[in-house]
């Protein structure tokens, strides 16, 4: 084997092979082991340890790191940029917390119920996709080692499998329930009531008699009022924790990369819109006025700023801290849709089937569209992120 044929491109592009003048001369190492410009197999095997030792030297490692950072790796945003982007998107989240005031008159109409189901599905799609395509790959440093983003399509298959089976199961259930209902209507047998439907005894609950005798007793209305008050506090505490975690992930993401922060912020926005609308509707139905419901939503949304402050502070101090925040946020972004939003979507379809409403298939179609659009937004951002460079 001739040395020229072995080194080939290395001799033509010596600078690219040695990276820097401080990096060892690979051609020189092979030349020292050659005999009259010929490199035998035995000489080649003896030269390999010397080449590996030279390539792992400090000068060569630093030169390669500098060349990589100048070329393929993006520069981390400054602390000021991270604060600016994070606070800007957090403000959008807080504005969405009060958008329910515009849709207040339509909350009891069919349009609002359909819109809410579509937005819930879109939020679930964006959260799941952001966790599997953005947060977890960042936490495991998959993005650094997979520059061609091959993991994106594998993760897309995982996401698509979840969505397809969910929608297919709901659709099959609507078809089977409708068929079962038709068979039940055909086989109904009407029996005559015995004794004209009148029993010999009539029972009055004891607690009802006590309420009639004592008007000052704590009846069901007082219990319902206390239950509603407790429920309002539960909604508020849950929103506070949720918004703080959203701000934490947004702040840490913008410390790492702008496009990463944009993708996570968009997922939060897609999730917060139906979440806040549903919270306002729940608070209104619990007996609160529109002003009080908006005030509670606004105060809980302000905790997003506190999360941003903690996220930016930790992300600016250490890049490793951001990885742990991404891991935590990735788990949260999977927990919310899989444990909360998907069961809610499923139970809504079941309630429509039980009540005999013919909108079940329409809602399943809205769920499929919302999941597709929510996931599509995240997939699109991830694929174009390598072409976006913000100076």
C-alpha cells in the first residue's frame, strides 16, 4: 500500500486534516513509520497508536473544539437577550390568561365547547411533541451528536402512534356505541307497571325532614358553597405551580438557544390558551363573577415571571443546570397531556355518547385536527431551527 494512496485527501488538504498548526502532522507520523514511501500493513498497525495519541493531545483537541464552535455550534444568547425573550413570551402567556373575558358571552354556546375541545387537543399535541422532540433530546444532548436530526423522525413516529391509536379508539367507540344503541332500541320490551306504578310506602330521607324543621341547619347549599370555595383554591394553586414551571422552562430554554426557547414558548402558549379558558369557565360556573375569575387567573399567571427569573438565573450560571431543567420540564410536558388532557378529551366523548348527542364524531374529528396541528407546529420549528441564525 503506497503512502500517497493511504493519505490521499489528507496530503491535498493538509490544513483541514491537521486543523491547526498546533495539531499533530498525521502525514508526518505515517511517513516516519514508512519504508521508502511505502507503508506495509505491519507498519500501519504500529503507526495507529501514535496517531491516536497525537490526535488526543491538548493542542489538537482545543483546535477541533474551536473549529466546531465557529462552524456548526450556535452561540448561546447573552443574559440580556435571554431576559428579553423570556419576559416577552411570558407576557404573551399572561395576556392569554385574560383572553377569556372576550369569549365570556359564548361560554354556554356550542361554538365555545367545540373551540375548547379543539384547543385542548392542540395544546396536548404541542406539549407532547415539545417534550419528545425538544426538551428530552436537549436534556440527553441528543441534538449535539445528531446534527442531521434523524431522531426527529423517530420521535415523530412515536407521537403519531399515540395520536393515531387515541383517535382510532375514540372513533371505533362511537361506531360501536351507535350500533349497540340501535340494537337496544329494537329489543326494548315495555312491561306494564304493577299496581299502576304506585307503591304502598313512601320514604322521605331523614336529613330532608331535619332541614324542613330547622331552617338554620347547614344544608346542601352550604355544603355546595364550601365545596366550590375549596375547588376555587385547588384551581388557583394548580395554576400557580403550572405557570411557575412554564416560566422556568422558558427561561432556561432562552439561555440555551433562541429557537429552542421559541419552540417551548409556543408549546406553552398553545397549552395555556385552552387551559386558561377552561379555568375561567370553571370559576364562573362555581359562582364567581367575571372580574374575580379574571383576577385569580391573572395573579396565578404572574408566577410565570417568577419561574422565568429562576430559569434565567440558573441557566446563565451553568449550562448543566439547563439540562436538568429540561429533563424536569420534559416530564411535566408529558404528564399534563397524558394524565390530564387526553383523559379529559376521552371523557368528553364518552359523555356525549351517554347523553345521546350526535356530536361525538365531530368532537373526535376536532381532536384529530388539534393534535395534528399542535404536533405539526413543533415539528416544523424543529426542522427549520438549523437554518435560523439570530445575530
